[in-house]
C-alpha cells in the first residue's frame, strides 16, 4: 500500500510576517564564557576534593592471624618450603600472641612463649621441636628432604593447636539484647 500525502493550501490570504523581537541585550565575548566555564569546572573539582578529603577513610579489615597463616600455608611450596613454613609459624606467633621481636631466635621465641599465660608444657615442647628441626633442616641440606615432605602439615597442625589454645582462653562474646 502506498500512502500519498498532499499539502493543502490554507484557505485565505497568507498572514504577514511579524517583526523580529529585538536585539539581544547581553553582548558577552566568547572568551569570557569559555574562561567562566573553566573557572567553574576548576572550582567544582576543588570543592569535590575538599569534601572527599574530609570524609573519613573506610575502616581497615583486619584479618585474624589464623586466617593469614592458613592462607600462607596453602600457598607454600617449592625449594624453600621449610624456611617458608617456619616464617609462617613465627609470624603467626608474633601476630596472635604478641611475641616479639620478629627477628628473634628460636630459643628467644620459645622463652617468650613459655612466659605467655596461654603456654603449656605440651604446646611449648611441640613448638620447640618444630622450630629446632626447621632450623636444623635449613642449615643442614641433607636433612631437608625428610622434613620438607611433612613440613606444611606439621606447621598447619602446630598453628591449629596454638589457635585452639588461644580461642579457648578468650571470653565468649557478649549477647546483644534487642
């Protein structure tokens, strides 16, 4: 189907054109308009930056030391597995129990842990044996293959045992009454 449209002539005479409304009252050069727009945009950016700077930063999400240790032990591997596992255990002790300084020797770390209220004889013995064997394997290469096979599992069980003692000593969370 084809539709044709036809323009119909209006009946009667064509009205006369109206005169223009007059001259525009404001005569502003284009450079002033451009400079004004740039100044306005710059002012908006400065105000936005000031408002953003006054906003407090979002709170840091602090992961528990056990989560960090588990994640690190899951990712450990390669030829430096023994020293990596030992460093993970040391970092866990430093973060969870506040034992320090970070560069403490094995005997200093065990002495500091023995003075901690959560330390017991069994946990201290397991920690001392693990750290001593790790030091021995790191500095005696012929001992390393036997320990490297079970290093991550032993470190994981030690960290879990230490975490169980730490969690058991914490008071239960308060219930919130609504």
